[in-house]
C-alpha cells in the first residue's frame, strides 16, 4: 500500500546529494563537487540495480546525471588559471 513511500525515500537520498553538489558548485568547491557527482552516479546506479526507483525517477535522475557530467567535465582546480600572476 505504501510502496511509493519507500521509493520516494530513496529518491530523497539522491536529492540530498544533488543539493550538496549544487551547494559545492556555487561555492566553487571543485573537489567536493566532483566527489558529490561520483557519489550521485554510484548511488543512482545502485538504486536502479536494486529496483528501488520507478522508471520515471530513473529517467529524471539520469537526465540530471548527464547535465552534471557535462558541467563538471573540466571543473577542477588544476585547470584553473592563476589570476594573480603576471
């Protein structure tokens, strides 16, 4: 009867990771944002394989994953140009 609550709870864990990822990106914490992205991808794959998400949720989160993958492609400190040097 309340099976949807179990699936919603699992989705909330993904939403929490996404929220932390967004916060780290907005604060320019590049290493932390990359770690959040890896955690998001692993958690999504795990929950999908375990059948804990609905097909609509899987589709939604995979779309988000794809967008973050593109945003974070070169999002590292090593690629950052030093602005204080002449």
